[in-house]
């Protein structure tokens, strides 16, 4: 019986489709574990086919490394090719800026930075290029370099990019250890917007300062708003809502 089982197992492992399915299942299981989705991880291990559900419902819907730091731009290959051709023929600043935005959304920050620099060389006064370049530097963990770019944008137009530039500036101050200034900027963001990204990070600063009640109020707002938000907003802010729920469990 044991010999027959080993024979069947050996036959299955020689089937390329079985190997691909096994590799896919392992990949999804590891991804679930990294995200802390332990129930999913167990089900993926125990039940064949659950890995496909996880891929559709969680993996594809999950935010990328830079999601929540949205910039405009399409990541389609065709558009990249079009922009590269336009840059080659016309060498315009706004083409470099758009290409930089695409690479930013894809998480290719080195390429994004190169294109933002090229855009600024051709149009040093473009406020969008200033803001997006500052955000790119921040995501590359260079907050000191990002600060002057973002600060200038927010002084000229605090509502730039629907408050996303101001949020990036708050995160820059936070990364530089300027907690009081960061709190003021987060509060400024929330005067005009109700972004979960802003409330959660403000709550984290409140907690670090021992202001548990104020932090709890911010986090409860995030969870409450999520219940009534449209589907596209819930998908976009999922990572911050999960953080809010996790922090609430610790309070």
C-alpha cells in the first residue's frame, strides 16, 4: 500500500500541471502568511482550490506597496510605449511627468525618480512635478530630501492633489521626528478630507504621546466611515482600515 502511494505521488510530481498547481498554492500560502491572513493560509494548505479564491479575493484586490499614495497615470504597457515615443520625438516635460507617475504606481521608484528629474529640468516650475518628485523621494526613504519639495507645494496650495501632497508632507515630518508639526499637518488634512490614511497615522502619533482616548476616537471614525463608503473607496483604503481595526484591538 505504501509502495502504491509513493508510486502515485511520484507520478503526480512528474505531471507539469501538478507542479505548477503546487507552486501556485505554495505562493498563495506564503503571501497569506506575510499579510497575516492566517485563516486563509490554513485553508489554502488544507483545501485544494482555495488558493484560486484567495488570488481573486485578496491577492489581486490588495494594495500595492505604494497604494494609498495615489498619483494619476495608467500603468498599461501601451501607454508607456506611447510616452517613450513622444519623449524621443518631442522631449516635453509633461511626458516625463506622466511616465514618472506610471512608474511610481508600479513601484519602480528609481525609474520614476529619473523621469521626475527630467521633467523638472525641462519645466522647473511645475507644481505637480515638485509634489510627485517629493513623494517619490519619501517612498525611497529620503525624507530630508523630500521635505523642501513637498513643503513648497503645500505652502502654495495645501489642497494640491486632493490633499495627497499634504499627507505626504505630514509623513515626511513624521519620518523626520517632528511629531508636533506632523500632528498639525494631519489635522489640517482632516479639516477638508476624511482619509483613513490620515486618521490612522494621526491616531498612531496620539498613541505614542499617550493620548489613548483621542487615538481611539480617530480609529473608530475610520471603521465607522468604512461601513458606509462606496466599494472603490473601501478597496483603496483597505490597508488603513485593517490597521485601524488592529490598533483598536490593542486599546
